[in-house]
C-alpha cells in the first residue's frame, strides 16, 4: 500500500520444466521497468539490481529486498511494479509483478459555465463550458459534454474537455449556443451534462444549469414606416409577424374606406410556419380632380394565437400629379465641336389649348438649332419632339457653354419655361509634331526628320532648334517659321553627324521651342543617337587556321583593321621548339601602309612519328595605339607516315557445329621495336580464335603468321542462317601503339526458326493469381502482358512485339471507359523464349449505368499471326435520374425549348414520355389558345446528357400578362424520374401593345326628320391592332348638350346603354331605337353625338348621326297697297 511504509519482499527464482540445471545458475533481478504504471524513484525508492544463485541440481533459490513506497496526494489507482530477470542467452526468465495500491479517494469533477445566463440570440448567446477536479489525478480525465435532446441550444463540434494527469483544470473549448426559437416565451433552463472517463474511474459531474433569456416580442413588422404613392400609381409594402405565434393569426387592414385608395388585400393570414414570411399588400391611388395631396392612415389589427391585442399603423401620402411643365430630355447636353447632338421637348400635362414653345439663347454662339419653335396640341402634348443642335468649329481651344431658353405660350402654359445647358467640347490642343519621335544617325552620315504644328496658330509661330552645340551634330536649319496657312505642312530638318576618333556611340537631345501666336511655352524634344563605326584589330587571312604538309610550306597574310596613330610592330611567336620555321617573325605597319597585307611563309620539317602536329602562332602588336592587341593562328602539320596491320583474307566463313577457317597476319611497316598483336573474338559464343597473341620485330615484321578460327554451336535460328563475329587485333610496342585491325567471321547456321508467338495477360498484378477483369471503380491497375515463342529454338536477334491496347469495335472505348497507352512494346531478348511488359490500365469510374465491357489487346511481330486477348471492365453504377428544367421564356408565336437532363449520363439509350398540360396557377396558358398541345417520346442517346423537346406557342393579338404551361415526364426506360423535377414550366411573354382605345360606329349614320323610328346598330371596335385580355364594358350615351340636334325636341330621349367587348374580341355591337320628331321648321341637317366611356384608362372615340331636315324652302308674297297722294303706302309681306 502507498502509505504502508517499507516492506520486505522475497523473490524466488524457480527452475521450470521438471528438471534442474547441472551447473550453478545465476539470475540477475531488476525491480521496475520504464513501461510500468508505477514510476521508479517517484512512486517508490529505487531498488538496485541483485542476483539469485540457484546451485547445481537445485530447483530454486530466493532473495529478499526492501520496497519503500512514496506517499503523495495524487489519486492514482492501482499501479504495477515489474520484477524481471536474466540468466544468459540460453536461459529464459519469466518475471512477476507487485501491485502498489493507492490510498487517495477519487477526485470530484465539476462542470463550470461562463456565463451561466445567455441571450436567446445575438450578442451574448454563447456560454463556455470548462471542467475542474477538487484534487489532481495521475491519469488523464476526459469529460464529454452533452445536452438533453429537447434543449433549445446546440453544442460546439468539440464536446470533450481534457484534464491532464497531475492537473485540476481542463483544456479544450466546448461552447453552448442558444437556439433562437422566435417565440415570445418564458426564459428556458438547460441542464448541461458531463460524462467522465479515465482518471481511475472518476464519477460523472453534476449537471450545470444554464439559463437562456428569451428576447422575442410580439409585433407586426411593416416594411415601410410611411408610404408615398403617386396619384394614379401603385406602391407595395409587406407585413410579417415579429415572433412565432402560438396559433394562426389574421391581420385585418382598414382605414382606406372613403379614400381614393384601394388595396389588393385587406386580410392576411400567418401560420406558425410562415409567420416571418413577408406578405405583400399593393396600394393603388385613384385619380381625382383636385391638385392637393391626400393622407390616409391604414390600420393593421391582428387576431388569433397570442396576437389578440397587437396592431400597427401605416401612413400613406398620395401625391397629386397635375402640374404644367416643359420636359427636356436629357436635362443637359454636351456636343463635340464640329458635330451635332439632339434632345427632345414635350409637355408634362395636357394643355387646355394649343401651346407654342419658342427656343432662344443661341444667338451670338456657335450653336444652331434646327427648330426654334415647336407646337403642341391637346392630342400630341406628350409626344416628344426632337431638336437637333449643331456646334460649329472655332479657332480657340476652349470649351464653350450656352443656355437655350424654352418659353411656352398658349393654353394654361403662359409663363412656363425651361432651360437647357449646352456644353461644346473643343477639339484643339497646341503642340509641336516631330516625325519620327527619335532619330539614329551613323557617324559620318546624315539623317532627317520633320516638324509641323498640331493646330492652326493664332498668329505666326517661330520654332527654334537648340541642343546641338558642343556635339558632332549639325542641323541644316535652326529656325522654322509657321503661318496660319502653312502650320500643318511638315518642314524637313537635315541632320549631319561628323566623324570622331573614339569608338563610342554619342547621344544628344535637340530642343524645339515655339514662340508667337498661342504657342508660347510649347516645346518638343528629339533624342538623337550617333552610331560610331571605329574598331582596332589585327587581321589574319586565313583567320580560321593554316594547314601545311610535313616537308612542305604554306603562307598567310597580316594587316591592321584601322589606321594607327603611329608605327605598329607585330611580332610572331609560338614556333620555337616545333618543326615550323617562319620567313619573318616581325612585321612593321605605318599610318600609310596599315591596310596592306604582309605575307608570312611557314615551312614544316620532316619527323619520324606518324602523328599530325598543331602549333598556335601568336601575333602581338605594340605602338601606334595598338598596345596589348593580339591575334592567334592555328597551324596544323599533316604527317605522311602510317602504321597498320595486314590481314589476309579480311573475312572468313565457318560452319556450325565446329567448322574452322584460317587467315594470316603481318605488319604494313617496319616497327621501331618488338610489336605484340593481341587477338580476341567479338562473340565467343559464335567463334573462337587461336592463337591469342602474335609477336613481330624489326626483322620478321613482314612475315605472315597463321591464325585459326573455329565455329561454336547454338540453338538459335540466326537471321539469314548465319551469325557474324569479328576477330579483333590490337597492336602494342614498336611504334604500333593503338594500331588495330579486324577480320570478319561468318558462322553459317543449322537451326530452324520458332513456330509461333502467343500473348497472355494478368489484368491486375497486385492480386494473387492471374486476373482477367478489373472493376470500374478499382482505380489504376498494373496489367502485365507476356509474349512467348513456340518451338525448340529462339532467334538470334531481339524479337519486338508491338501490343496495341484497344481497337475499333471494342465495347470499352479508350479515353471514355479507360485510359491506357495507345500501344507498348515487349522485347524478347536474343536467345530468350519469352518476355513481358507492364502497362497502367485506369478504368474510368464514371456515373454511367452500362454493361460490362471488354477491351482488346492485339499483338504484331513481323510475319507472326498473334491471337487477340481481352480484359473485361466490370460496371458498378446505378440507374441514372431524369429531370426536366423550366424553359426560357419565349415571346408568343415562338418555340419553347425544354431540356430533359440525365444525371449522370448513361451508357445505354434512355427514353421518356412527355406531354404538355395546362398550369393550375395564376395566369395559366390554355392549350389550343395560347400554345399547341403536344406529346412524344424523348430519347437520350448513350453518352449524351440531355434531350430537348419543343412546344409551339400561339401568336395572338391579345394584350395579356405572361402565362405559363407545363411539360410532364412519365414512363422512363433505363432510368428513374426525379422526385422533384419531373415536370417543368414554360413561360409565354406577350408581344402585343395595349390597344389604343375603342371607336364607336353608328349604322345607319343618317335618318330623316319625318322617318319612322330607326334601329341603329352601334359597334364598339378595339383600335391599335390588338385586343384586351379582359372583357371591356363601354357605356354609350346618345346626344350631347353641344349637338345641333336637341334631345327631346328633335328626337326622343335615349337612355345610356352598355356594349361589352369579350376578352380577346376585336368588337361588339348593340342596337337602339332612334325616333326623330317631325316639325315645320326649316333647320338644315343636324348632328346627334354617339359617345362612349370605358373607364379612365381607355379612350373612346365617338360617332355622329346626321338628322336630315324635310321642310321645303319657304315662299313670300306681297299684297298690292294704295294710299292718298302725299301719304305713305304700306305693303304687307306674307310667308
């Protein structure tokens, strides 16, 4: 026991096996081992090794030692102390162990939370969990943290806290993050739990309580604090709940009754799942006659769930839209000098009478508008009229601005005006133009460049050229004059570069400074480079070397490359100690003869060796600026002696199995001493030679010596029924070092050729046994192909077999189903019957569902016919899935294309049935009306990813919103249908403009005053070439206050009636009875208006009916009269 103090321990060494040893056995005992759980020196005092001697013939012996445990405060559990022994290499000693019992109670683990209260969401929603022990343990302790299954919180990915051995505080980070449940509820308490492991059996810690504070409040979330709507326009806002309700909630919208506002929804329903999904309310502001803005407060009252008393208000401001004004587009205009721009003018509101807009402000500027007066009527007031403004060129370089004033008169537009700022961008910049931008001139030569002005100057301009003083440059002109008429004509400046004595290139910058006109301070620079043409040197001819025959001579010449500044001496060295002699070893050049070549003659003396000699002659100059310049000439002396072997004949033939032939060897020239010729066969397997060595001297060098060649038998079919070898001869001594010769040997063959060549394959060398197949998803495999010759013989040359991987017609396609080399070679060495070669076969792990496939290995080797072999690739893929995607929207009359996609692609043809169907949602298209119903079967060929089906849409004249229809898939083969994408939608966009209005036509359009009641047919026809998507109701009124025929006087009063034009229809008609009233008045023809109204957005053009008068021209008569002379006569006129 750890606290039991020192104890005596007796160790017994006992011999096992039922017998004893014949001699004394010494066992060395050690207490404690490095891998014990009890540490020597830490858990107990160190015990020195000791010995136990077992006498000869004895079965055992003992030894007692003292074990002193050490008391500590660590909870360690039970620990082990090893007792081990050794007794030499031939005796096996089995050890024992001592248990050291711990006396400390197990530590208590505690979970700690920081903080212990967190928020449901946002900042402060995370608590960190740590663990601690009340005392340390000698073993590592792990606390695994967990939460109850229904806890409204989540743990971090790391859930383990580690307390190291000897420590009380955990390491590692575990966090608890609150889950935002969006419900307005009470605070939650979560028990954070821990499971302990290790630490010699420490108990689980008590759960720690974590408080999660709720931060949700009930309320309505309106996307707008207030809403502005233009009169006649629409605006939308959204409504959502602030927290998850306990049950379904209804939000009722009110406050718009009696106002000019209409809502598309006045009741919204939210569930416990869609409570935070914003629902849209669209507010439409109707037109009114006043010009004042209106304000309305929309009230939103919630009911249901826990939202019984929740409400919110939205203020809606309606902005009136009546205000006269001139509309300019764009609001400002920029025009480049010399070109034109345009803008448009329109009126903001319909005028009460014709309006004239007068344009001014361009006088005295470079601007010219194509119109200065525009007329707008009550019918064309909103049609923008275009004004084109032209900007003339000017001579200055500054931008100009002008303000065009547009003043209106007439109607209700008196005193209305608008201004347009016009900016003219000038296109001129003063500059000096040099061409080229830089110049290179050779020393002693000349070059030229040109100078011009970039823009027309305001007055004469002088360009002064400087920068050449102190250089070798001389310009032909240093001053150039440009006028307002010749400013763009390029003037040429010639530039001469003088010779100098140095060999370096020179550079200079010519400055061109302008003065006069508007060119003050304008300048330009030209960089000029002068290329030098001088280089000193010694010129040898030939320069690449001189060849001289032994005993003969040759010559070369020497000159200088440039004129020296004084006398130059060229000394020739390098010939001393060689077989060369020169006719002149020193040459002198002056300033007058420096370029004249001087000849040097080289003579080569005879020597006794047979080798060529080479000598380098060095030419060193001095004086006249040529100090330290040199040039070298390589001289080669061709020797005229040759040492050789005389072999007779030069070739022999011997026959298998052991035929012989002879030839002789002699020297071609007298040697200087004894010569040894070594003989060796190049192929001892083909032929041998005897003797192996010949000796010649200065007296017998010409005497031929005999040599015998013997054939060696083999089992190889030699090419051409023969083999070739060579007998090599290598001489040494007597001046014949490295002299060689060779006799060609032909060995005639007596062996037949192999009878066949076969291939075999192991598809996966990593597996035991020979494999005929690989799996598709098995990855790269090393395949081995073996080529074997048939018959009892082999070839004398290597047999090359070309193996081709894959061929046309294979089920497995290279590059698609696998990758492998196109081909590889197997080389059967000469004399061998077989060989193999490996190649890497990588099956393609595709997603194709396909049959197992084979690939062919074909062999070719000369005239052999080699049978093909094969490797099978086994498939591992499931059926692919078919899906269909929504078609891109098409304009009515177009063709909608639907892509049917196969995922992944298949190795087989896949088919699927498809058919169109009407959509069930809003704005559904109708088969036969909006599109052509269709169905069929789509086929996706093996290896393809998709097929496309098309549906024709109908081009009508109805103004309508975009509509949708469906294409549905069914009955697939070799595939399955996607659970989420087996049907798709096609959208049809309308291409019809809104109709321009409705025109009323009355028939008949004329009745007589005395006619019977007439049936008049009024036709309401939609104009503009299109129709309305919804039924259009036109209210027709007969007669108007400003008609010349008076309702009730000239004809019976007619009540208003309605004509309904069906959706998509171009017209509709209705009859009414017109009853004229007879009178005696001579009135002439009168008009009766037929007017219509179809709401604020549809213009209705009326018609007139002519009421013709039937009363004749009245007649007048005058009666005779009389009177007394001198009185008045009164005449009576009667009608």
